[in-house]
C-alpha cells in the first residue's frame, strides 16, 4: 500500500528540486539541477532515480516510486529536508521563500518544516501549537534567528528532555527582549536575566499594568492581563532556575515531565508573540499580508 501524499506536495518538490523547466520564463522557486544532478540528489536521500523522458517527468516518477516503499515516510522526509537544505541556496531570502512555499503545501499532510540547530527538520504539525506556529512565522519574517533557535530547541525537547525545553523556553523570551531592545536602538540592561530584560522593554512598549491611558470600560481587564504577562515571565524564569538544566543537574535532581515543559513553552511563546506584535504595532513594522493574524484585544487599546 502506497503512502498517501497530497499532489501539491509532490509538485512542490518537483519544482524545488529541479528548479522548474529552465526555460528562462521567470524566477524558479527552487534550484536548477540537471538530470544527473537530480539523480545524485535522490540517491543521496536513499531514493531510486527513474528515467521517464525529461527531467521533470523523471523526477515526478521517482517521487511516486518512493511512495510505494515500506519506508516511504522516512525517505520522503529526507527528500523534503534535503530540498530545503539552507546551505544550497544563494541567500537567506531565497531559502525563506522555498520554506514558506513548501510549508504551505506540507500542511495538507499535517507536516511542517522548521530549522533546528542549523538544519531543516520535517515534523508533524501536531507537535506545534498554533501559538508557536504564529511566533515562528513572525520571527522568520523579522529574522530574529536567536529566538527561532530557542523555540526550535524547546519544541524538539519537550518530551525527550523537558528540563532543557524549559531552559529554552526561558531563553526564547530573553532572546525576544534582547532583539526588540536592539531593534529599538535601546541599551541592554546591566543584568541580562529575563526579569531585567523584560523590565527594559516593558516601558517603551507601554506594557506596564499601572498605565492610566486605557478606556475606562476595559481598563481593569487590560491591567489584569498585563499583570498576568509579568507573572508568566516571572514563572518561566523561576521554573528555569528550579527545574531547567542551565545550572547543571545533580544526582537526585527532581525531574519534570513533558506536560510542564509544554506549558512553559506555550505560555512563553504566547508572551513572546505578544511582545513581538506590540513592537510591530508601535514601530509600524507591518508583516506581509498573508502572514497577518487577528490582533489581540489589548492591541485595540493602541498599545
């Protein structure tokens, strides 16, 4: 029984791996490869190169042949990851375009490509909550690569290494605060811990729970949410200190499980996403239209 894959996934792989027909009728989405180069690419991924006339039909037939194999899922994952190998592309913008093009089609099969430790990983979409997916989309646009690295590491380790995931969840908030301060040409605080970094961005982003410029009918509610944001950040920082692996792990160290790590990651991601959206709103750094999402209720108060 063959692996069921959406037709648009195969067509996207054909275009990216081959670089299109090569007729000079526009910018190809992928990298132009000759027939022998395509065959070499497929063999490196453990797939058989079929010959069915010209380059594109041969590549399509080769991919369909992969779907008939018992290890189709493993081989296809290798092909997808290799097709988006960042070292093969001429610049970061080209690579980003390819990843977005692939992800728009992979989601039909419940998969998504993400960068982890310098290489692309194709993972089940179910491993990523909507808030982490939204955060990833925005930090990719603004090239906050240190935040992306922390997010990827946390997502990868929630089940396998919850302590490391908690450390990474805290680090992604630290990286977000540092990135925003740098983008706003503001100095970093003397202490670089999460609490100090958040205090440094809170005032310029008008996120103090003590602000008095809110519409009267929602002022108490917004202050409560802003106070909760501070509590989330303090809680993630404290959990990193008491349960993370940043300070080493002695014998008998009390372990946490994946549930707590995921809770820390999702709350940290929600906080980081809100900080980024607020910075975006206050600086006018608008996202491309296809990546825009609904703003939060707090945004409606012109934070």
